[in-house]
C-alpha cells in the first residue's frame, strides 16, 4: 500500500519531547507510534483504551503518587500479596 496520506498536528513542545523520550525507550519512533495507534483504532473500531473522567479517589491517588505521598514499598512480591486486602 502506498504511503501517501499525511497527518499534520500541533502539540505542546513539552508534551512532544516527553512522549518521544518514552517512545525512544520503547524503541519506536513517533511515526511508528501513530501508525500503531491508528491501526488499533481501525481494528477495534474505536479508541484502543478507555476514556473516562477519574473519580475523586483516583484523582487523589494519582496526585499523591506524583507528589510521592502515601506510597508503600515491598521487599518481595510475596510480601506485597500478604499485605493486600482480601
């Protein structure tokens, strides 16, 4: 299939740079990531992930994690599972 369609978009420079750092660690380019995303949209006939507004508890947990608050660490996976509520 000939590659003749072009997508042009404007994004925040920091967003682009941060995303490219992640993609580089994954070993893929921005172009490859966009192709992957579009392939998944076509395959799933929709977005390849849930789009939801997080509830208050999730928002607080996300904020705490970003600020390094209320975090737990474990020495092993077994210790983690022992401390998880049933």
